[in-house]
C-alpha cells in the first residue's frame, strides 16, 4: 500500500480565478447575483480605515470566503478567521515527533495570511447589530503583528480572553462607535436584510468558496 497523497503545499489563484459558487443553489456565474464576499470585504476595508484598533490589517493579505451552513438557524458558528501561520508567524511547527506546515494560499502573487470565512445563510440571518459585532469579532482576532498568527491574550483563554461575554461586549462597543461616527450606510445596507430578503432582491447570492487549509507533515523544519 502506498503512502497517502499529501495536499499541495501551495494553492494559488488570481482575483479572476478564485472559485465562486452560489449559496444554496446551483453554481452561478460570478457576474450574476449578489457577491457577498466582495461586499463584506468593502465594508471591512472601511472599518479598517476608520478604526484605530484595525489599522495593522492589510486586507490584500486577507481572503474572504463563505462556507455553507446546514440550516439558516442563527445558532451555531457564524464566522471564523483561519490563521495561515503558527505562533509568531512561523511556517513550521512541531507536534509530537512530526513537523507540520500550514498549507499556503497565494492570491494575485501575494501570500494570504488570514482566511475570513462566513457561514451562510446563518450569518445573514443574525440581527443587524449581531452581524456587525461578528465582523468586528473576527477582525479583532487578527494578530497585531499581522504575521499570520492570531491575537493572543494572557492565560489559557488566549483567543477570547478569560471572558467571551466581555470580549463580545467590547466588540459591540467598537461597532457602535464606528456606526456612530459617520459610517457610510451604503456599505453596510446589505446587512439590514436577511438571507431570504437579499436573495429575493438580487436573485442569487454568490461568493468565494475555498477549501479549509490543511496541515502538511514535513520531513524537517527546513524542508520548505
């Protein structure tokens, strides 16, 4: 029996060749329907530009995507940020006796450092305030060094601090401050509609859909 086939160490796309599909429907051309990932990226760009807490983020190194949710119910995962590097921005990390590399993504010739993924239609069925809090929540996970690692807090709960409730409250505060400081309503108008309303208005909702990056075993820390 041969060795299992490893995933490719690098997946590469251009903006034009990113895999796109319709949410809850047959594949739709990228030129048709409402491009959720393009709209959430434009909104994130405005948030990054206006909020000092996110000025370290270079959205040219962040890939926005969606993953299908099994149902439109609001309970469950709404979004996630996947770091494309290990602690401190390292490409290789050892677990037990094996060294691993995170599968690398390249977009338009640049290494992607984070993949921000929204669960659709679930995310779109949240309230307007909850959608904004979720976006801020995920942006805040991006490490201040912007090296492909997540923001780490002290203690065991290094992702959400010792209190997820307190973390969410702080994200709500940041979102309210952004909205109260002259935010461009045209950029976030789509968040006021739920999935069914948005699809009825545009006929289809489409977005970028990429596989979740894999951990690839390597023979030594200097193999790649």
